C-alpha cells in the first residue's frame, strides 16, 4: 500500500505491474536525457557570441532533428503498445471471480466453487482493530491464490464504479449492464489495497478493495469452509 511522502509507484506484486514500472523508468530516462540535451543547447546559444550571417539553411541538421525524435518516439511507442495488449490478455484462467459494484460496497462471487458469494463493506473507524487501516480495511476480503491465473469479471448494479488495485497495475470500470474482464496474476502472498476510482456518489470514498493473496492449499481450505 502507499505510504506517507511516497513519490513513486507501489512495489509491483504482479508481472504486469513490474512491466509498467520498467516502462515508466524507460520513458523517464528518455525524458531526462532530452531535457539535459535541450538545456545544454539553450545555454550554449545564450552565451555564444559567434554568428554565421550566411547560414540560410542546413539540410543535414534538419534531417537529424527530424529523424532522431522519430526514433525516440518509436522506442517509446513499441513497449507501450506491447503493454496495452498484455493488460487486456486473459490466457486460460484457473479461477473466475465476478465483482459487482454497488452504492457503496462490492459484491464478489466465486462461480467456480458452488457460487460462493459475499458482500465486502468498509470497516467503520470506530470498529477498527489496532492493526487495521482506516478507510482501507473491509469485513470480507477477496481471497485469491498467488501464482495462479485469475480472471475477474467486473460490472455494476447501479452507477459507474471502478475496481482498482495499484500494486497489481489493474484498473477496470464497472459499468451497469456490461461485463469487463481483466487478468490477475499475483506473484507473492500478502494484502493488497485499492479503492473505487470512479466518483459514484456521496460515499464514493468509502468502498475500498482488499485482496488477500494466499497459498493454493490454504485457498482450497478457505473455499471448503465456505
């Protein structure tokens, strides 16, 4: 989860989020190099007292400053397009879960396991335990096994919502009357927090999302107990 004064991304807990962080670092490095180069040229021009009165055009330099930026844009566009396709790809999921947004809570359904279904409400501040987070913890967490391909089907029952987990790099709109799907693959155990990211009414800020990532054996035990 995010901490105070955190400027960067949360630690990636999925291969997609790790790829997003790599792409961000790649694009940021390119921007820094361009900024340094342009700043050097600007400072050089400001302190350069020499001029060429007979310089009317320079075809070579014009070709260079046309082709070079095009190559830079291609080096950014290709990884970006690859990531866009990877984010939408769902390959042979081992588990399918349905998430339905309501005003103002989430409903989850495990259709592969005798239709296990439960609502997930935010825990009120006055009912929090000492080790729980205000405005982030819920009474029923979404339990998912790690190292397992999971398909999540997202929709809404009333208005627009958005199901988001920043550390997993996933964000999908919950639209009434429409099913959107995303792929989840968590590579380590832990708790991962998110919130509704679409303004959906007065209590929009009070419908958090909590994923509990556990071992497959423990997940099957949890399923059998429900």
